[in-house]
């Protein structure tokens, strides 16, 4: 991103004391300003695909904060061989945009939106997200030119919905196709210590709806996307209007 252990919550397991001791020994190094910013607090990423359009677009450069969810083997540099679980763990909330590695591909960083927490039952019906048997509230917005978001010609338009999750978090989703391949699914029950994630560009996203992707172990979290700090269009021109917080 193998079934991994559940997230640490109230106390550290005995196997984690080794990691804690190593972290204490590394404090002088970690407090170096460059190391602190680049590896401990935040990590920069660039967006190479349109699966999270419109929140994140190809050419966006984002910062992922590492501290909101604690630290694990993929969020700390050089930690994968000696850390298990998460230290100072906290769980994501509905609507968080997270960077992570999947259980089936631990060599690639992915970015998606959290829509399902442990124990939730998730389903798609006719393109609508269902959480615990309740359709998520959504409001239709004006359709706009699809551009590259749907992989079609410039004359096509894309349906847009403003979706509000149980936490109150609200964001815009794209609907390129009626009754697309992933618009109708079985019910997924999110196991303990895992998340269900979706791309906002619902018809053009590889995410937890697909068996090859699956649920995301919380231990595989890297960070929470908090800000777009730079953005370039397809011609390499700056998109200043996109710089700032993400929705």
C-alpha cells in the first residue's frame, strides 16, 4: 500500500516499546528543522491522476500532515523494518483525504477520501453512496464541461453532486456515467482497523470498491492532505486559484 494488526489506541503493545526507544534515541536528529518538517510533520506529494477531481487535480502539489493519525511504518522514514501499528494513533474521520498504501501494494502511495470507518456497511446503488443502509445526502449541482476528468471529448459534460457525509463533511463528486461499472456494488462491511475509501471522480477511480484494492489498513496511513501549496495546468502554467486548503 496481508492483513495487518489493528491500530494502537489506548496503550502501546509490548512489541512497540522497541520502536518507542528508537524514537527517543532519534530525537536529536528528528528535531533538525529540515527533518522535522519534511519527514515528521508534513510530506509533499504531487497528484498524477484525476481520480480525486475536483478536490485534487492533475498538476496539484499537496502537503500531507503526518501527526493527525500518529506514526507508523509508512509515515516515518526508514521505519518499515522495525515499527508495527501506529504510535500516538488517532483515527481518521469521514471526509478526510488521506495518503496511504494499500495492503496489496505497499510500494505505491495513493490518495483517496475516507467514507467508511470500522464496522460500517458501505454500498453503491445507482451511483449513490449508502452508509449503514442510509443514502448519503447529496444535492445536484450544475453540470460543467468534463474536460479530462471523464476521458471524453471536449463537448461532453459531467454531472456534479455535493455530497454530505455523516460527520457533516461536504465535498463535490463527479458522475461521468449513468450506471457505470462501479455504480452498483455488493455491501462491504469494513473490518476492524481498516477504512473504506473512494475517489471523488467516482467513475474514474480505483478504490475500495475493487477487489484488487480493498480496504485500507489504518497502519498503512501516511498522512492527511491539508493544503494545495502549488498547482500547474497541462501547459505548465500556475493555477493560483487552486492554492490553499482542500475541500
